[in-house]
C-alpha cells in the first residue's frame, strides 16, 4: 500500500496489479483476499487522485513448471479454477475495478506442454494434423484438436496436468541441469506443504547448487554479480 500511495502521489492515475490463482494449497479465502486488496488499492487511489484513479486486476492461473519447487504438484482442476474466477468476478462486480483473466482451458494446454515428456511430440503433431493453429490467440484456440490427439494416441492428458508426482519420480527433464539441485527444490516443496518458507538466503546459504553449476563463470568474473555468501 505504501507503493500504491507513492504511485498515485507521483501522478499516475491507473494501476495494474497481476495475480495468480491456483497455487497448491490455495483456499477461497486467499482468492477473496485478491479482491479485498484491489478494493483497498482503488480506495487509496481515489483518496489521492480522486475519481480518475483506475485499478486493473490481471488474473492468471498457476501452471507448475519444471525446475521449480512445484514441479511435483498437480495443476488446479478446471471446476475449482472456474469457481475461483467466479468468486473474483462477483466480488469485483460494480466496483469499477477492471478484471481480465486467462481462459482456464488455454492454461490447461500450457499445463500439458509445460511438463510433457517425449510422447507429447506425437500429440503436438497429431493436434496440428487435427487443425490446431495459433493456440495462443484466444479467437483461434480450441481444446478439441488436442483432446482428439490424446485419444488417437491412447495417452491420458490428466497424466501431465492433474497428477501429483512422487518426489522420487524420475522426471522427463531430470537430465537437464538448470543449476539448482533437485533435493533443494524438493525441500522447498516440502516446506510449502507444511505452510513454511525459507528465510532469505542472503543471510544464510542453503547450498542450492548454483555455485557449483556456475563455477567456471564465477571464476571468469570474480566478484562480478555473484553475491552469494
Ligand atoms: S546464497 Fe547463493 S548458493 Fe546459497 S542458497 Fe542462495 S542463491 Fe543458492
């Protein structure tokens, strides 16, 4: 709110806030808090900038990605995402806060592709043969060519999206070194499930793995940009 005050005091009239729904463990109270925050921001904007203050809330859906602590987590199910979006639309109705959001079905496609394995190459080709084109364009996207492709190839799409992986499962991207140790990510994941987080690593190093991964680079640039203890 301090930043919001500063922005409006410096003359900006319009503020866009970005949110993500669908995080593992998210509750409806968490989602309702998004609307509360937007309302509080608009109220503060009006206090400073008057009736010209505008707030725009962009809401996207969380998609678990490889090489992150949530690479084992399931993508939120579509009915839950719809109900969370419904809650937000209802809470922001009549407030003059503009809300935009991602189509949950387009997010589902992203969820399949984000944690796909080599079998998805065939699915992508088949979906293209089925007519899938320009899927990132809202007016072009259709989930049906994709569902048909999965069915033709006998592959269950839910395997990629709605499944929680065991932490010791071998993942399709395990052979790629992104710099951070898998055990470090697993510990972050475990902490998140317990509702805990790690304190900032600038105070205490957890040996996440990047120092070893980028050893050569660090030696080539002594002192340059590497602030790890
Ligand atoms: S201080 Fe550096 S090496 Fe240690 S956990 Fe943080 S980013 Fe990783």
